[in-house]
């Protein structure tokens, strides 16, 4: 788990090593243990290292293999690296380290860019053919590891964070109007390859991009899960599905214990993280470190779920740590949390993850998390209304239960300068329609789950966890996003997923392992009531930001729209109960924060 960056020149000039150094330095918190820069020909690479596997200097990066003529920077973890190493040794490859990064180098030499099909894990990497100058960029199937790109004539820069690219300078920071529309419509999700800035994109998940020395580029998607019945599973009954899903998850959890340092669990007290703990205990893990966070209550809303996390910790005898954050710590953390975001994120639990990661990183470097189960197994409230909806009507029904605002409502918030030139074009609707109409999804629920798994999950919950944990040099692993588990779950009948209020098949499969109180509880969310309810100093922060000279000069919003939100700061909510004023303010706070990072 690290930070990677690089610069590729196509105009015959030498890469700007100082800019690569600036990008590398900007990612120190992603990789606090070591750093390195490498340059040859038209390519320069930078790396920040968090030591998890092979703690020696032999595992350092950029990793260069002169014998193979390859250089690598890599962020992530390959869980099957030991099996791949054994296979490669059988082919005659010799290893100088015990790092999973070196396995990628050898695998790339053996199988080319198709090596990604053999990798089980989370990754974003760049491999350079030091003789030809060809660079290959790749990102894991579920987009767990980020890779941002800034392209100008004659040059391509890439980095694990958008902030690193800003530090390097020479970036077009004008706002991408389509991305802006997505932010206010598609629940703050901006699908790849766009970001909020016109001059910065991101490599899509499950994608390999090959760039030759002259700047020519090809891109291919190497993985696409099918959300439809599988011919070999049509005779499976509910019990068989329960057994197979738990067994696949058991494998996923076991894989994510691979490390040369201890691995803990972020334990919320919900069924997903509780099941991770149960499966680890089943496999003989003892003295497992678990971590839960809680906040002060506000506006009648509880700020913790300790009753459930304590129950799991007691049941499985974990070394449990309860971290309580007082309201006095929330406000100072908001600015730091936003500064850690590569893209603006509106979920209130960003601050919770940031503060939790800060505390957890003091005692451990790697944790497993239950993130992703709701998107994979139909745990959210917007899925049941789609059951029985005819496929041609999928996106219309999905928009009614998921989109924050209609196209017309967005036009009523944004000033004319930030609306699309073609006022009748609704890019968020068109994106969702194209995705959900494509082959490979059997029912409307399947089509919604596919979009949420491959797009929304990537650019909201997964990005949130990676960003906030890596802000403190903490590696988060997500077993529910094991691609083999996702492939299996995608073929599970939707009615089994939607049963029992959502994730029914998982709930029933868990009954032999978890207390009923955890399985049958009302679905919880990471509670941060001090921010969900804008009042006091948090409200003052929001008001002050939207009235700054920077916000006024930018003129993103119509004054009448802001007046309406300030008149009822907690009453105007999005379709999914998000605070509209918070969403509006979050974008402005993020833009102001990023402006402070931009190199002259």
C-alpha cells in the first residue's frame, strides 16, 4: 500500500524530475516508510512506501529489474503473490526480494499486460519497458486503488492522488461541467474517466492502458462481471447459495491476512464487519485487534453503535478498542478530512473514517473492512422498489429512488456559467441509461446492482475508505470486493439478496456464526450526528465558506438557491436523506482547499 506517480514525455524532452519529486512528496502520508525516484529516457517514476510485505530494502520502489529491462511502481497488495511466485520460479525466474511488487514485474515479463488476469488483489501500477519506453498502466477490477492522470501535449503525468498532480503544476483546473452535473445528480459520484477538474482524469477500474514512446495509447477493459443467472448454478437452492457465498467470503477473508505485519478489523457492529471477525475467528485467529468509533449524540440521534460491536468483541474474544470522538474534535477534523480528499465526497462518515484511521494507525498498519456488501448483495433501500420493474423502465425507476436531483433542479442551483451549453442534455441520466441498458444484466435489480458495484461503489464508498485510511498510512482491505466473490454474488437470484430487508442470503448464511441481535438489527450507518445536523460551529463553518470572496468570485450557485438552503439548513434533504446545504458547501470547501495546493 503506497503512493505512485510518474511523468512520461512524448516530445523528445527529458522528464521533469523536480515535478516527480513534488508529486512523490505530496503522497508522504500514503507511504511514510520510504521513498524513491527513478528516471530513464522519456519516463520518470516516483514512489512512497508503506511497508507491509517484505519489510527489507529489497522490496523498495521504484523497483528495477535490469535483467528483464523493466521498472515498476505499484500501489496495493497481491494476495496470491506467493502462488504466482512459485509458478514463475517454475518458469526459471529468479527473485531478489520477497515482495509482491517483484512478482508483478516477473508476471508482466512472462505474460505481458495479460498478467492482470492472474492477479488477485487491489492494485494500481505502472510498468516501464526501459528499452522501448513503452509504459503500461493498470488498475484493479473494483477500482480499490486509485490512479489519476493529467495529460497535456507531449506529456502524461499519473499519481495515486489528485493532490499530487496539482503539486506538480501545469494543470487545467477549470471545472468539468459534466462532472459537476454528476456530483449533484448521481449522489456525488463522478464516474471515470472524469474528475471535477477538466485537466485531470482517472484510469477506469479493470482497465489496462498502454502508452508508446510517441504518445500513442490503447486502452482495454479486462474484466466485466455478469449480473445474470449462471448455467451451472440454475439448480442451486437457497441453502446452496448461502453455503457457496460464505465459503467464497471465507476464502476472501483468509487471502487478506497475507502480510508481514499484524492485520486488524474495523468493527462497526453491523453484520458485514462482524462476519469478517467471525470468519477470522473460525480460521484460528487469536488476539485479533478490532476497532470501533463513536461520537457524541446530537439532535436526538445516537453517535455510536458500541452495543453491537461490544457484543461481537465479547463473542469472539477480540482485543477490542473503542475510540470515542468528542464534538470538540469534529470541527478541526473537517478541514483536514477535505484536504485528504482527491475528489469531493459528501458522506458525513468521511470525517469518522478520517478520525478512526488516525487512531487505528497508532497501533496497526493493516485492517480488514466490511465495505461493499450492500452494493454487492442488495442491502440498500433503493433496490426493493426496482423488483418487478420491466427492463426498459429500469433507469427511470432507478432515478426516482437514487438520484439526488433532477436535471431541472440542478439548473435551479447552479449559475448559468456552470450549466452545460446544451441545456436539454442530462448527462447523468444518459450515463445511467447506457450502463443499465447494456447486455449482461438480467433484471432491473441486476442492472442497478451492476451500476452500483462497478461505478457507484468505486467512486464513493471504496474511494472514501482508501482516501481516509491512507491519509494516515493505514492499509484497508475489503474482502467483500474479492473479485471471485463479486462474480459469484452477481449471479445470485435478486430475490435472495432482497429478502429480509436486504442482504437476505448473507443474513441467513450468518445465523450459525453471529448473534441474532446483530443479524436482525435495523440497518445502521456510520453515525456522525454532529455533522449530519448543521448547527453551532459546524453551521458557522458552512456559512462562512459559502460567503468567502473565493466562493463569491467563483459564483457556482444561484444566490436564491443558497438563500433557500440557509433558510432551512437541516430540513432540505436529498432523496437519500443527505443534507443539501452540506453537499453544496462541501464542493466549495474542497475547491478552495485544492486551490491552496496548486503549484504556480
